[in-house]
C-alpha cells in the first residue's frame, strides 16, 4: 500500500497482532476496518459512521481527495468533531489518519471516558514518534 499524501510505500508495525501501516515521512497512519478498536482495547465500535458528520470537502494536493491505499477510490472526508476531519474509504476498507489526528482522537476518547490512556496504540505511537518524528 502507498501513502495517500506522498505515494511512498507504507511501512508496517505489528501491534497486538494488528498491522499498523504508517508513512515513514510522517504523513499519517492507515487502519483497516476494526483495527482501531483492537488497538484501543475498546469493547465496542469507537467510530460509528452514522455519528460522523459530513466533511468540508477539503482537497489534497492538486485539488483532489486522497485515495484509499486499499481500493484506490477517493476517500470520504468526515468530521468527527470540530478540529478533526478523517478520511474514510468509501467501501469500508479503513480510515486514514493524517499526521496528528490519531493523537487528537485518542485525547478526545480518553477525555470522554470511552478508552483508557495506556493502550497498545498509545505506546506504539509514542515509539513511532521517537523514531520517525512527527506528532502522530
């Protein structure tokens, strides 16, 4: 798979039996359907598509939406809450988190009491940030 931002091959880190795909240039993370819940240790769905509002239509470089690393279709922008717009695969293959968005989501989920702060995902993001820089 390739990064939707820079088109370089995504690297993979196995965490708790889940393959976390990430851009080594720090552009973001790809999580396949259901992987977010496993990595957060959540017992229920963390992001319900019905909960997500419409996107603002933000475009990537060249005026186009980023493409799904799996199916290559243009991803659908969805606003989870103010300040966090995620890119979802239109056929449900997964979610693309731009740099910093996973950390924002985790902070909000912890604040809302939906997940605990010390999760496999939090530990992995800390490690990746130390090795590759960026803000997760």
